[in-house]
C-alpha cells in the first residue's frame, strides 16, 4: 500500500514501478497534471484514491487495464473530456466516484455491463444525454444500489425501463434538464429509499404507487412543474406523503 500526504506537483510516475501494489491512496494532496498512462502497469491494484487533488486533462484509457480494481475514486479534481468506456473493462469494480470534475459528453452505457458495480457517482459534471441511453443494454447494472446523476445537463424523461435496475436504493437526478411525467413503474423498484427529482422540468403528478411504496423515505420534488402544489417540509422541501392531492 502507498499512502502519502503533502505532495505537490505532478503524479509520481515512479509509483507505477511498484507492480505488486494493491492500494494507492494519494487523496487530499496538491497533485496537478494528468494521470500518466503508466498507471495501467499496476495490474494488482484494488483501490485507487486520488480525490481532492488538482489533477486534470482526460482520463487515460489504460485505467481499463486495472482488472482487479474494486474502488476508483477520482472525485473533486479537474478532469475533463469524456468518461472512458474502458472503465467497463474492470470486472471487479464496485465503487465508482467521478463527481465534481469537468467531464463532458455522454455516460458510457457500457458501464451497465459491470456485474459488481454497487455505487456510481458522476454528479456535478457537464454530462449530457438521457437515462434511456444509459440503460439501453439489457440486464444492465444488475447490482447497482446508488446512482448519482445530479447537477449535469441530462435531458429526456425517466424511462419506465429504469424499474429493471431492481436493486436501486438511491436515485439522485436533481439539477438537470429532465422533463416529462414520472412513470408509475418507478414504484416497482422494490427497495427504492431516496428519490431526488428536484430542480428539473418534470410535469404531471407523482404516481400514487410511490406514495404507497413501503421503503421510500424521502422524495424531493421542488423546482419542477408538478401539479398541484405541495406543502414542503424543511429547507429541502421534501414531499409530505400525506398530501394525497398531489398524487395520482
């Protein structure tokens, strides 16, 4: 394992010579520049944590060569360009943290083929596209529990097919440009617990089936075109589930 603090400058390429390395934690430093393509040499790496640095440029596709990686945390940097589809080549990946960067383009639907991915956070970037595109591969995201897509530029609606991602517990869609009505099928996700729809362009009414959902604890809906109005609770304007006039 390598853990380091107070590092200033470019990514330490010498680390990529440690071929038996299983854990590389360089978070909360002042690293700048790109991740070098030599990162692909660390074939035994299970955890790569580079969050809270000042790293930039595009992600090297060589990250897709880290076949044993289970945790990848690149959040809170200045990475740009598209999220590489090569991340779908990481069969053991369970946790993917890419939030708070400058990624653009569409989220690769190939990520849906990751059989062990439990948590994916790509919030607070400049991503475009639709959820329908993201889940177009049949049987995608089989064990995904937490999906954070907030604070991007996603458009389109919430497709009924999202109910096929049956292990979802947290769905965070806040602050996008999504529209349309919320499908009743969303209530078919058995353990859906937190649903964030706020600050989009959704319309219609909240399906009554969500009101009756046995696991749903919080439903954030402010900043949309839902009808009729709802009496918010607290600063976050959580839907008061007793307000049945708001439901269909």
